[in-house]
């Protein structure tokens, strides 16, 4: 590993990080990996691992730096230790990138003629592993960098977000091969043809007519400061804020109003004082407006002298009755539960407000009837869950024609994280061809149609009320029905590529 190859790997990490929000220069992703791929040429497998690890560390430091804000400001960990915790996370995430360099060197040595196809399959395999291993953390998958490029992302209804990652790496590999050897033009030609096919499909999908019917929803963004959210002194003020903004939303006559994750500062339907009185008050408010409400609330169940907590979402009908409850399935490690708690017993002492939440088990579909029309099937995912493609598709495959997501992104502060989080919802809409309504405590709240178009989005850290009409999904996509078939094909292709075979020239 030389200064030159180290600099090239670092440059790739910086360019790729800049393609994601908050900078968001998405075009950089199409050649950001070229310096890394050039650095990997004529290296040993061991050096390839190190170069990719450096690239991964730089990339993740540039994309998940916001963890420092969450740990320092809300976890009350001093700045230096909070920064070191973030750096440790980036190192762990870089370990998912490191095999790319080692395997890429091996494939180039053993089967150079297929490297340009094996490299994107290898990248997707590692992204897929990062999505599922050790609870999963599929943040900043390469395909998310293109969330505003509508023709490019339409193929996600077949391949998921991973197909876009594949195409980007393919283009990078084609460019790198031509720069290294002008006679190696076949990879770039192949990448150009595949890009043209994807764009053609994308333009076809974006020009397709909308399905029948429509629904009108309102999202309410209360902009409640995190340190006030659970302070009893501000309880009445928080509830009053959401009621006031909801009355404003009713001016646009929505069929459903959505509040964010844990919007109400108490345990809804809790049996101990003062929760019954607060629950009844909210039900009376819903009866007075006559409009269904979907909102997030923590819930608990007392069992064997223990309190079992859940992060939940409630749908109340226009009479204030509880129609459906969803309990969050995929919890946030170190935020809602502690993995290996017996080993990591000290973590609770480092981070404030970590609770042992229980996981839900049902991919719940909520149904309600608008003022005019048939029942609408709606599902909601809570906060972190929107970043998991397979989890969201299971709700749609279970019957949901509209997806909602409720979240509290106050933890992120004024970093790029709220924008990164929002961008992932765009891909969930395209993968399943369902619109997405997003209600966030401090933003970004908004609406995304089934083609991935951002219909409206709020600023962060301000009160907001947004109302939109859109068309529910009407058909199940290939991705919704069959899931990550494309990713598994990439896994298979990667395994075949790394198995020693006769050299292909």
C-alpha cells in the first residue's frame, strides 16, 4: 500500500460520501469508485482488503457522522467519547466494505474477463449482508444516492434498491477499465447498454397512468424539542400543540390525520394514573373532529411484576375508538434494546433513556373508510424500520396499498441524517409501487407518490401541516411478491466468481 493508492482510496470515500445528503451531489456516485478500483489494480489480496477498509472508513465517517450528535447531545456522553463511539461504528461498518477490495483483487487475478460483472455483484452481496447481519444497518446503501433521479430508480420495483447499487458499480468498473487500458472498452459498452435499458424502463414506468381512486391525508409536524418531550411540565403544551395543528389540518378536509412517532407524551391506554384520563381526553378530541387519527405512542404491559414496553402506532376511527394497533418489529439496537445485555451490562450507564422494548410480530394492515369511497388498507412503519426494504415489502404483500412512516428525527439534530432518512422512504415507495406519507416530529415530513416523486416535504425544526391527495397502490410489484431475488443472484454470482477456476481472458 503506497501513498498513491492510499490517496486514491481516500478520494473515493470522499467522493462517494459527497453524493449523499447533506451535500447530495448524486452524479459523483457514477465515478466515485473509479479511484478505488484503479488503486486495487496489481495489488495483493491483503493490500486490497486494507485499501477498501480505508475507503469504507472515510465513506462512513462522511455519512454517519451524525451519530456523534445523538450520543453527545441526547445520550449526555462527553464530546470526545461520543466521537470515539462514532468512529468505532464507522470502523465496524468499514469491515463490511473491506472484503470488496480483497475479493476484487482475487477475481481480477483469476478471471479478469468477468471482473466488471463480478464487482457489482460483490458490492451488492456486501450491502445485502450489512442489511441483515447483526440486526442490520443498511444506512447509505449506494443506490440511495440516486433517490432524486426518477428514471434511474424505477428498476427498484424488480431488484430493490440493490439493483441501482449494481448499476452504479458497473458503470464505475467500466470507466476504470477504460482508463487503465483503452483496449478494454467492452465493460464500458456493456455498462452503457444496461444504463440505457434501465433508463428506458424508468421513463416507461414514470409515464404510466395512475391507478383508480384517491385518498387525502394530512401529516402534522409538532417540532417538539427532545428535552421537553417527556418533561411532565410540558405535557399539556405538547398535547395542545398537536391539537392546534390538527385543527389547522382539518381545513383541507383530510380523510386521515397522521402524527409522528411517540407524538403524545404519555402511555396511551395505560392503566395507571394519569394515563386513563389523558387517553380519554384524546378520544374526546377525535370525536369532536370526526376524522381518523394515526399516531405513535409508547405502550406497556405489566407481566410478572415487570413492565414490557413497546413502541406502537394506533389508528383511532372518527369516533375515537381504537381500530388497530401496530407494535414495532425491528427495534433500534442500543436505543430501544441492548444486544448481548449480559455482556454489555455497562452500556445502560453510558446512554440515557435506553429501555428494553419488546418486538412486535405482526405485519399489521390498518383499514379505514374515507368520507367517499371504499376502505383503504394502510400500514405504518416506525422510524428506523423504513430503512429495511424486505420489512416494508412484507406489509405491502400483506395487503397495504398506502405506507406511512412515523418518526422522531430530533435525535439527528441539524445534520444530514434527516435528509438521508427521508431519501430511503423514496425507494420504499418505488420498490412496492405504493405512496408513502411521512410524519416526523421535527421533520422531514412529507408525501411521496408510487413513482418516487416527492410531492411535498417540510423543512426541519419547524412546525408544519401538510395535506395531499394521492392514489393508493393497485398492483403488487415483482419485488413485493418475491423479495430479494436479485440480491441472492448476486450472492450466487459472487460465490462462483471467487471459487478458483481456470483463468478467463
